[in-house]
C-alpha cells in the first residue's frame, strides 16, 4: 500500500501495529507524531516546503508584533524604510535583549510569545519575515502534505512511536522513536544538501519558545 495519503497512512499504521483495537485512536497518534516532529529536542523537521514569507508592519511606537500563527523558526527579518532602503535586524535572546528608551529605528529583535524590538519604532515600518512554518496537519479534509509526500516514513514511524507509547510497550516505543528521529534527520540532511533556492544565506535561528 502506497503511503501517499491520509487514508492509506491510517491503514498502514494499523497494519504495522498488528493490532485490531487501535482504529479509533489513529488520528491521535498522527497528531502526536506531527507535534513531536516539529518540537522534539533531537531533530525538528525543516523542509524548504515549510518556508513562508509574511509582510506586515511594526506599528508606530509599538515594541511588540504578533508572530505568524504557523511560526516555528525565523530565517530572516527585515524592516523597510523606503523602496530602496531596508535594514536586516539581528536576533538576541530574551535574556540578552536590552530595551532602549524613547523611540527609534529597531536594530534587534527577540522572540517570546511574540516579536519584541529593542526600541519602540519611531514610525510605521514595513516588516518582511522569512520563516519556517508548520504545514497543515493531515485529516480527512487535508489528505496529504509535503512531509507525507516526500518522507512518508516520518509519519509512519512517528505514529507507531505514539501508538506504542499508548500501549505501554517501551521496547517498541523506543525502537520506533529512534527510527522517527533518524528519518527526520535524514530528511533535513537531504534538504541542506539541495537547498539552493531563494532562502537567504544568513540564518537566524530564532524560535518560538
């Protein structure tokens, strides 16, 4: 069976589990796998298909800006003052951020639950954010995405990890988690070797805590 869509993935998970009592829980296992593939401590999935661009504005005298709803990790952040005049902001950790008094042109940003500038902007600047964002999760109404299409083993092993976690089968849980993480790491390595697209060379590893 081809692991090419949501229904076939669910059927494969049940088949690989060798159990007949998990059908009603498979959606939960897929959701847990999706959560883990983006946020585990060992290898988070980062594909070029996940790169998005958002144009917004700082607002006048507003030191805070909302993150994109699907935000995972920043790649590049620019403020535009005019058509030919822009500034790329540097990232600082929340701990290292120093807030300047009064207003001015931001030079740094940090990320908590939102974007925070080192100073209140002295005018309404256009912002251009290039970032990694979550893909739409699998469901009956969204039957595939780039991860399932290109690296179906990530979904399969991640779901089987979640299934065996539910089943309290520590040996199988550990086995599939290792496979899951290796599949993510392999996908990321392939992306890094072939990533010659439009993403900027400068990488800003700013993540939403």
